[in-house]
C-alpha cells in the first residue's frame, strides 16, 4: 500500500486533511493551529512531496524523518505533521479493521468524561448557565471568570470580579460538581497569585493557563505560591516542551493537543511521560467533529486521562462526517469503528467556505495590549 495523494481542505474555521492510498483506503486528520490555518495548509502541501509514494503504515519512521531531516520545527510544521499523522493512524486502523484505540493498546475506559463551558455576562447569568449544564448531565464545568470589559479594570477589580463569578457558580451547583477555571493567560504573576489565594475555599479542580506559556520560569515562580492544581501546555507543540514542564513539577495536568503536538505518535509518548510523574492528561481540543472523534480514541487508550472539553460548539458541522460522536450526559461514548471511526463527506465541504481568523487585539484602559 502506497500514499498517492494528500489534500488539505480549508473549511469554515477548520483545516481538514485526507491521505489517499492506492488500496482505496483514505485517512482523515485535522490540524489544530486554529489561528494560522492558511500557513499550515501550505505546510501540508509541502510535506506531501515527501509522503506521496511512501508506505502509510511506517508512521513513526515518517514522523522521525520529517521532524529531523530539515532541522527546523515549529507550531505550523507540527500542526501539519499532526494532521497527517492522525490520518495515517486512521489508514492503519482501517487496513486491519480495528479502531485506533485498539492499536494504541486497547480501551482503558468505555466512555470519556468531558466538561461543559459556563458562559454569561454577569455572575447571575453564569450561575444560571451552570445549573443548565448540570441538568444536561455534566459532572464537570469550566469557566473563564472574567466579565465583558474586564481589560479596562484595575488588577484589584479584576481579581474581585473573578472571585464573585466563581463563587456564584459554586454556590449554584454545590460541591458535587467539579469546577475548573480557564484563566486564558490573562493575568500577571502577582494577579494570578492573589486570585488563586482567594479561590482556595471554593475547591477548584484546576487553575488553567494563569500565565502565557512562553516563560516556564514565570510559571515556576507562581507555582511556589499557588496551592490550586495548575494546568498548562495547550500551545506546546513537541514532546521536549512537555518534558520540561513535567520535570519542573509545575503542573498537575498537562494540555497536549493531538492536532498540534504530534498526533497519536507523539501524544501517546507525552502521556506516558506524564503517567510516570503522576501528571494527568487534560487534552486541549478545538476543531471540527472529526477532531472530537480522533481525540476520543486517544482519551480511551491512556490510563492518566482526566478530562476534555465536550466541544458542542462544533455540532452544527456534524454533517461533514458520517458518524459524529455520541454523547451521554457528561460523557462521550468510545467508537469501535475502524480507524478514528469517521469519514469526511467531501460533497459537503463546499457549503462551508473558509473563515480566516482576524486579528483584533484586546486593550487596557491606557491603550496597551491587555492579553
């Protein structure tokens, strides 16, 4: 079996890829660098010159060749290679009639626990939405505890408002529901420490991305003062970055993105490194229904999986694939169909023209960039 063609598709907000073979088997994947899909699309086209004519089942060999031969890596190349890697595993599974989770060692769980996002423009709206999500069956919630216009506030106002939002949600749902906070890299170190200290009585499951990840040293600094379990890593794109984060003992949870950090080939290794350090896997998920299906196979096959986003925002695009995931309350059921369990319907793609990400910025009261 040989690869005959690789075609990327820019569709709505997503970048899908199909890898075609002379055996008639087509593999499906997705790239996760959501803000730079056009650049990643071009990278997939460039990489296809290597892959065409190759055996699609030599997945590890191809990853090593592509990632090491030209000396350069980065988020764009890694996202492109991740999309192709997912598609190659899809081909392998289909060629032997097995789901990818079986190829990765078999299911560690029959269903994958997911969380629901809580949104609103006031603490009351947040609390009401949280109740709705719990009534829908979710046992785990996450929110960004910032209200519209927070960038214009003083640090003390930001911390006070975030505490009010979080307290309102916790009071609404009680302590039988997990609650995590996505800080979204919006705070400075002193603000992150002050807020985390105030939040301690509210039993927060994780404190996610308090700072931008560019400085692991800064994360280390706040970790010495923050008692909440910390999570980070959604922007990381290779195994070495995650090893550094784990070795420094900064976080309780890491956030590898299957469609950015190296596909199944690399993220399975990242999960194994984390397992040895008792660090949980909390995958970062964006993208189409195809990505949700692919991630579910990874989640099923690793013992230290903790949680990922339900990502119902992608449901309007379910017609792009033939078998969208099946949800059951706060869980996604694990498919046993071969490969990643879905096929892209190319006849539907033209209905969703590509929507390029625009850069708008967010600014403080003094006009400086806030986050």
